[in-house]
């Protein structure tokens, strides 16, 4: 005779995430991070993204610049190009 098992669902294990991981995609960009990125682009141009903001990856820095900051600057300056 089969043994009946408890029908209550077992709690699922969620992936452990560290709140201290600054390169996490879920970590929002602070104003200080955005200022560092802006200064980096002003001084070095759109290069060496990996050195732009400590704790952020090159891809995160490049995407933040191209998708968020640059369009914002263009809009503020009424620049169409």
C-alpha cells in the first residue's frame, strides 16, 4: 500500500541575492553614479566604459549613457541629432 505524502507544497527556494552586489542589474543608478558617468564621458569620450563608474560593468555604463543620459541631455538642449 503506498504511503500518503503530505500534500502541502514545499516552499520554493529563491535564488540568494546579495544587496551588496553593486554590479547587479536591479541596483538603481544613484545621482552620484550618473554624475561620475557624465564626467567620465566628458573627459574620456565614449570609451573605456569599464572604468567609468566603480561597481558597474562596461555594459551597464554604456547602456545608461546611450539609453538614459544622452537622450535626456539632448532633450534639455533641444538637440535633434
